[in-house]
C-alpha cells in the first residue's frame, strides 16, 4: 500500500525488489481439529482505482535482497539508497 501510494503521488523513488502483489483483508474462523479457514472479506484499491491484489509493484531501481549479506549484518538495499541520497545531496550542494 505504501509503495502504491508513493508511486501514484510521485513522492519517492522505489528501490528494492518487486512486491508480492498480494493484499486482501481476510477473516479467519476455527473449523475444528486445530484448523482455521481464512476467507477474503475485502480488497484494497488506490485512489486512482488500481487493485492491489494481483498487482505487483516494480521498483524504479532494482536492488536484489541478499540473505547472505543480511546474515553478515549488511543491508545492501539500504546501503544502495544511502549512497544514492548522499550522491544526490553532494550534487545539490556543489
């Protein structure tokens, strides 16, 4: 929802990977033997009418997530955007 809002309102550059495109409201009920049944009860739309369920959002800048880096406490996506912001800021100051 945040990515769709930011994109529709041109508020941010989207960096990372494509979103899952899965977003529905659901109600869960017990059906016995320890099982639950989840029933979709609502869908999400943007102000411009885009249905978010089944609509993955592509990033403006693809930066893939790496579990190996994260195990080493490195967030490559965050590092990418920080470098990008610093570079953009440096250009504006010059």
